[in-house]
C-alpha cells in the first residue's frame, strides 16, 4: 500500500512497462444481473478490463451504465454474478471496503464537501484512506498531516485549483466541482478509477480541459472505466470501448471497430420497427 | 500553521482568564455568587460536549440529559459507597456515562436525521422513567438519591474519623462548596475546552465535519463512518457525564428529573443560541441561559418599580406591567424571544453576532474566516 512520493501526474507508466499488458486483465464482471422491480437494468453483463487501460462504456440513456458502476463500488448489490478486481471479490463488500481496495469513483453529480474549503476537501480522502476502518490515536493522526497537506496542495495545483484552495467548495462552478472531485479521487492513488460522465453539462473548453487532465492521468497507468455520451471525449481517451444497450454488452473492441459496428448504430439510432 | 497555533493558544488563554476571573467581572451583573458560577461552568462543559456531536457531525441528539443523570447517580453512589473525595466520583460519572453513551449510540446511530433524534429522545425518556420507577433501589425513585449518615463510605471509614452529621464533598480535604467548588469546575471546564479545541483542529474533527457535509463521499473515499460517529457520540456523552457528576459534587444529590427531556432540550438551546459548531458558542449559550434562569427569574415588581421610578407615575405602572411579563416567572418568554431573534437573524448564534459586530469596525475577523464565515470553527 505504500506509495511513492513522485508528483502524481508526472508518474510515468512504470507498471505498464512489463510488456505483458495484452493479457493482464484486472477487473472482471461476470454474469452481472440486476433488476429493479420489474425493470431489468442489467440483463447479463460480462466485462473484462485490462490493467492500465481506459475502457469506455457507451450506450443510450437508460442502458444501465450507472447501475453497472454502482454495482462495482458496492452501492448496489447485484442479483447474481460477481465482480472481482485484482483477484479480490468486490460483490457484497461495503463501499468503504471497496474504496480501501483501491477503487475510486467520480460521480455524475459531483460528490464533494460543499461546506469545507477546497484544501480540506482534498485532504479528507487522504485521511480517510489512511485511517479507514478506525484509528483513534491523536498523536499518530497528527504526525503526517503536513505531508498530506503538501500532497493535497500539489494535486490541487495539477488540476488548476490551487489559487482557490481556501475557498468553500460549494461556491465553485460545476466544472470546477468536477475537477475538485477528480483530485479527491487522485489523492487516494486508486488502482481503478470509475468516471461517470465526467464532462456532462460542461462547456466545450471545459470539456477539453478535462480531456487534457484525464490524458495526463492516463500516463500514470491507472485502470479507468469511463462512462460518457460525448463521442469526442470517448475517442480522445478510450483504449477500448464497450457498448451497453438494454442491460447487455452488445459490442466491445477498439474505438474504430465499435464505431463501425452495425449493432451499435442500431442501438443508437433505432431500427425501422421502433 | 504557526499563525493558527498561536491563535488557538491565545484563544485558550483568553478563555481561561475569562472563566477564572468570572467572580470579578460578573459581579456588576449580579451573577458573581458561587452557586451560579458553578452552574455556568458545569453547563458550559455539558454544552461544549454536546457541540462535539452536534456541531461537528450534525447529528442532533435529544437525549443527552440521560448521560447527565447517569453521571450524577454514579457520583452520588461513589460518595455513598467509597469516599467523599470528588476524584473517584467524577471518574465514575464519566465512565458510566460513557458506557451508556456507547450503548445508546450504537443503536441510535443506525439511523440519521430526525430518526436519530427520536431514538435518542426515546432512550433518554426510557432512562428517566426507569430511574423514576423501576430502578428505585438504585435511584431512590422520586425522592432522589441522597447521602445519609448510615452510608458505608468504605474508604473514608478506614482513614478518616467519623464526624457528626453528613460529611461534605471534598478534594483531598478541600471542601467542594462555594468558591473552591467553582474553581474545581472551572479548571475542568478549561480542560474540556482544550480537549474540544484539539478535537476541532484534529484530523478526527475534520473527518467528523466531512461526515456532516457529505457522508456518502466519506464512505466512497474509504472511511467507515460508523466507529467515528460512535466515538464522537461517546466523547460527547462523557462530557455530559462529567457535567452530571459535577452537579453532584457541588450538591450531592441526584434526581430523575435531571434526565427529563427538558434538560436535553436545554442543552440544544444553549448550543444553538451560542453558535453551533463554534468553539466558544456553547459556553456563551450555557452562561446566558443559566443567567436568565437565575437572575431574570428573580426580578419582581418591586425591583422593577425601583428601576423605573424615574418615570412619571402613570407611565411607570404601565411599563412595569409590561416588563413584568418578561421577568420573574416569565423569563422563559424573554428567552424564547431571544432564541427566535437569534435563529432568524443570526443562524450562527451569538458568535456570529460578535463576528458581524467586529466586522463593522473592521477587525475581529481573521483571513480564513473571510472566505468561509459560516464554517470557521474559531471564534
């Protein structure tokens, strides 16, 4: 669990340089099913994600994309099937346990601490990761607080929010809130980062800034799953794309392949009968 | 960091000085008699402890009187069974309140918001009724638990020759009534204030504030919020137990009415009146309410006639009639009005009032609070 002190975004892809990354699958979703009452949100989802890659999940509204992420982070328990990350089963674990394993999530509507300062917002996840289950030793708890503060400032600098770090988070613009939430996830040094529509509702230049930011993170070799509607974002970031429609993965592959797939076109554009 | 540390030290020094010098600066206000000063200090501890739970985590407990009561009972039993020395009494008061808080907190914290409040209220009323009836062998029911000449006092009986009449509480021989009693409470109050200050500034305090702000996010960053909430609850219950045991130290009896919901409500009022989530707010609120309760309620018509004797006779009678509604037995009315004014115009309590007042003259605000006046834990 010990991490290096290298500046977070400049951390080059050491983990990837092993040369066997083609078959290095780290996240497995096997036969996931989930229904809400009569509605079948996830029919039978199988998804395998390679380590260090960015895997985009696209699909029409109501296809079950957010449900899928909720299953991964323990917010929802699947009716059947299991999720394993790096050999550890995530199904049935509590959200905080999954977070401790190294899975972080950026939500569709930013989940931040609106009443606290930006700096506190970023320091808190680092503290919770450190003291996760429970630690109540005031002396120990105070000891490396300065270290955490430095790292939080550094990350805020990376996402371009350092000048505002004394501000109350609730007063940020929506795009800045997303960037703040992203930095809150980055300080956790996650091994798997789940991004739920990170650019939804953003203006074009904010979207581009976010893409640049995510590209920088990409260099760190963190595994990422990204849910996105904006094809521009998907094709700028994703190594692999899966298409989810009516609770099933209907296509999976390189971005260019998926774009040309007739099934995908049908799911997005509808067929004549509909 | 350095700047803030100095500010905290100064705050602690100013607070200690203000508390220890209360007999002097409160005498023009007519409040400088030991009985009332003891109450200021004791209810200050109660409110400061309550604020650790309510101010930091936002969980509103309506049952803190239960811990106050248990602290009192435990202290009186320590007087009865062991010794009239106050140290064990305070110790047992804190420990038993902590145990009860663990039990009640463990169950109540399964819910949040209004359901948590109702659960704590239910537990406190349950404790009250138990103390009042079922547990009479322990609590002596409605008469209240008192010292008697026949109490065993095992430790005392070994070392101290038995005197005539009821012995009084003491700290290694120093009698705990009057001013020594006040200073004993005051020193504990300062210690409690220091602990609360450290908690507010610690990562633990920051986490509690995170839980208040967005519990969901805390979970998704890997924090198991339950044990943190529970420890905040227990700490705050132990503060209440300390306050309860001090009530018994200064006046060695304990009755069930100490556990009644009105006592729980009172500490909520104190905290909100002074300023939720601020360091000195609860102390101010506690002082103000106890001042009203003891001083305002003792004003009677004769006194009012004296005060307003400069007015012409007819006017004087009318004024006295009107004002008398708000003093004496009607002091609750004044308190209610004050409470409404504070909640409507100063949601941050009296502390926010001071900040605004200070802001008018261009000082009293530090750099941090400029950006977040609502949320700064400092003065």
